[in-house]
C-alpha cells in the first residue's frame, strides 16, 4: 500500500509549486476581484451623466411642455474625479502585484522548508541506521571481550535516542509537505506530491532595486488619489450646471401656433451647503495617506536592509558550514575506524558522530535560511514594472 501511495504522488518542482499557488490560491482571486473593481471605478468616473426628460401640462398657454435637462460635466470637476479613480486603480494594481510576489515568496519558502525537513528526516534515518550498526558492533566486541557492558549500554541509549529523533523528523517532514500542498491549493490531508528539486546552495542573483518597492508605490498612489479627491471636494462646493432644452405647444386660442423652442441654464446655488463636511473627510483621508506613505517607506527600507544583512550572513555561514562539515565527517569516520581497531573508547565515537550530525543539521538549516533570505530580498525589492 505504501508503494502504491508513493507511486501515485506527483513530482513537483519549485517553479511548478509557485505556478500552482499563483493559479489556485484564494488570495489571487481576491486580488483579481479588487483590480476589476478598481477598473470599474475608473470607467464610472469617466462616464457622463445621463440627461433627464420631463413633460408638464399647465392651464396657461402654451399648455404642453417637454424639457430635456442635460448635466454639464465641467472640466474642473471631471479631471480630479477621473484622477482620483485612476490613482486608486494604480494603488490596487500595485497592491495586487505585491500580493502575487508575496504568494511567490510563501510558496518558495514553503518548498524550501519542505526540502529542509525532508533532508533532516533522511539524515535522522541514516543516523538511526548508523547507531544500530554501532550498537551491533559494540555487542560483537563485548562477546569477544574487547568492549565492556558500559559501551553496549551507551550504544543502546544512543540508538534509541536517534530512533526517536528519526520518528519526530519524519512527522515534521510530512507536516512541511502538507503545508506546501495547502499553499499550492491542494488538499492537505495526505501527501500527494514529491519534491523534485534539491536543497542546493542558492545563487545570489538578487540585484539592486531600480524603482520604488511595490508597497511604497501602492502607498504613493493612494496618497495621490486622496489628493485628487480633496481637490474634487473643494471644487464641488459649486455644483455642475445643467443645460435645459425643450419645446412648448398647445395654445387653444391659436395666437401661438406651432412648437415653441425653449432653452435655459440651471445653476446650483450653494446657500446652505458648501460641501465642508466632505472636504474635511477628504483632508483627513489625505493626511492619513501621507502618514501611511511615510510609515510604509520607513518599514520597507528597514525590512530591505535587514533582509540584505541576513542574506549576507547566511551566505557567509554556508561557506563556514561547508568547511566544518567536511572536517566533522572526517573526524567521525576516523573515530569509528579507531574504535573498530580498539584504539579509542565508544564515548569518543559517539561524541564525534554527534558533532558530525550537528554540523550537517546546521548546514541544512543554513541552506534553508539562505534561500529564505534571498527570497525575502527579492520580495521586498520587487518593482512595479515586474509581472
């Protein structure tokens, strides 16, 4: 059954995991809906008001009146209204682009964590097998009189502890794989995928950002939208005029035969309402957008600086870990050979193997940390013109 389940699992690369997360994720669907709503807001801002028709009857001649009221979309109101909608659309577009970048980051780091957890599980399984072999060697040497009962009991304790570690790491690896499946939009009850890529040292290919980061660009667009909305609120104190065109007829006396044209101009009078409340709300929104832009800029700069420091430190640790790992593996192999020859006690072998395990485990963790740091730098330095 386990063999059939493993055969049914689909191999997935890192790029495929990211593509699946971008395609099936609920966050992408929400972002698309927000973007469509923002585009609809621009269309609504660009639309002209519909005319209104009214027909009246009076006893005074002419008795029949037909009037069309055509609102005039004056430029000093139309321009700020459209500008506010367009900048709001840009803010949503930049926010959606950053959301997509965040989804890539989450899927990328989930894949990295799954690779690291799988590497730890394999390492723990191998260590448990090696501990069993060492336990068997200690018992064999005790039988021939070259080892004491203390060596056998130490080997037994070591083997049991490593078996427990292997079991825990196996469960952690499955949990990390299921978390990756959830990020990809797949069910998270049972493992359905396998990891095709390996946890290799990352290529430091992140360059310097040439434009504003996406969070800063979104905050700046929101500020410009708020400024245009404030301008519209101030200019709306005097409402837009409307042009009235109509005809009159129906004179029973016959003194006014035919259809009589009428023309007029309707001007709103700001006697009771100067749009002060809307202007105050727009000013408060503008001030909030300015404060948010300053906060986002500072936080983004700090996050980018921290991510670059973490990336540099992680790459430096990888170089040191590689040298330490080679030395620790060599010491562990030499100590095991020396114990087999009866030159050193078992405690020295266990200490050397423990150092080798810790060195390899630290190397795996630092590999994952380096991948995550580079992905974070790539996320925070994503430019608005990137897909």
